[in-house]
């Protein structure tokens, strides 16, 4: 575990941390463990199992981005892709700011950082919606899950489980996947360079990863 920077409480937003990492770093699995074993923190995510029934539209739009837009860059502009992605970003912000009556601190899955990075890699200009997202409340700390290219490739079914926003090229191969993930990590780290960051190195099991995350959250959010 590597820690960078120090935290500064923000009075203009509820206390929260962001869980971030490249594709197939294990964020969703770790959040699932936290949801079962760490009820003191509120999970904020656009993963299907975290969406309320009234927010099912977010899941449908995310699938449309992957299946209908990202896979056809000749048919849709990067700005159009960004417009659809923004629905998920704004939903994360809205859920973060929503008062659920418990006053629990929150753990936000990726927040806008990963979405912004993917839009930039797709060719979206670094203005407009992307600039607006940067005005959103900032977390007390980013918990960055690191993972080796070999592990990420294996978790992606050696290419079988990839979508068009996870690799370069017309089809998923190891070279295109590695290059994309390298660039994705670079852009995400640029976005969080001014924030306190804890890097959690790759663990052997999801439970070990969740335990390491829980330790950081307990220290940061209490």
C-alpha cells in the first residue's frame, strides 16, 4: 500500500472517498465485499447491482454506450459518446449529494475520473462537459487499485470479455489492450495528481483487496 499526500476535509460536500483503477482491477468485486461487510459506508456506483429500480435507465444507457456507440466510432462522434456518458457521471454526483438520512460517508466507484479519461481517449475535447465535471465536489482521498497487465488480461477472459472502450484497434488483442490500459492509467493519474492518493497493490484474493480498502476507509472516514 502506497500513500501520497494528506487529506483535507471539505465542508461543501459529504465526506467521501473514490475507488479508482484500470479496467479489470477488481473494483466491482471489492465494492461487493464492502457492501456485505462494511455497512458504515454508503456505496455509490452505476453498477447494475447498486442501481435502484427507478434508476434502471442508467444501466440501459451504459449498455447503449458500449454496444451501440463505442463499437461504431465511424457512426457517432466523440462528443455524442460524451453526452451519453455524462448521464452516468451526473447520476454519480446526484447520488453522492443525496441525503439518505443516515449521514454515512460514501465510497464512490470511479467518480468522474475514469469516465473522463475514456472520453478523452475516444477523442473528446478537453472542454465543455469534461471541464464541468472537474467542478464537482472532490474526495478526501482516492484509493487506486493497481493490477498487472497479465492479471487484467486474464480477468478479461484473454480478450473475450472486453468491450470497445477497453482496448485499441478493430478487435481485442493483448497489444491493443495493454496500450489502452497504459494510456487510461496515465490520464486518470493526471486527473487525480493534486489529490491525496493511496495505491493498493495487487492482492491474491478479492477479500484481501477489500480488507486493504476497508483499512484506508476506516482511517479516512472513520
